[in-house]
């Protein structure tokens, strides 16, 4: 995944989370409940949001690490092929 694609993914996730928070906040504030229930609901939803962002961040990190490892392996394989080709050319 290119740097631009990773930046785009992170940007999209950020906007999604921000929109979800704004939507949840509006729904909670407009719901007919007591202040204590509303505060508890806000606290619960905030924790759920933190957990979701943390989990998504971990997933993005893990995927990025996998892609970096694959890229590193490709570079190593290409270097090996290059060395083989150079040895073949010198051997001729």
C-alpha cells in the first residue's frame, strides 16, 4: 500500500470516527432522559469510541507492518536475482 493510500485510509477513518461522534452526541443530547442517564450514556459511548479507535489503529498498524515485511522480502528477492544475473553475466 502506497504512502498516499495509507494517508487516505487514515484520513477516511478519522472523518468516519468524527462523524460518528458528532452523530452520537446529537442523538444523546436530543434524547429525552435525565441528566444522570445522559452523562452515563455519554461516558459509555465515549469508552466504546475509544475502544473502536484503538482496535482500528491496531489493525492499520498490523496491516502496515505486514506490507512492509512483504516489501522487504520483495527487495531481498530482487537483490538475490540481481546477484544471480550478475554472476551469470560474469561467467559468460
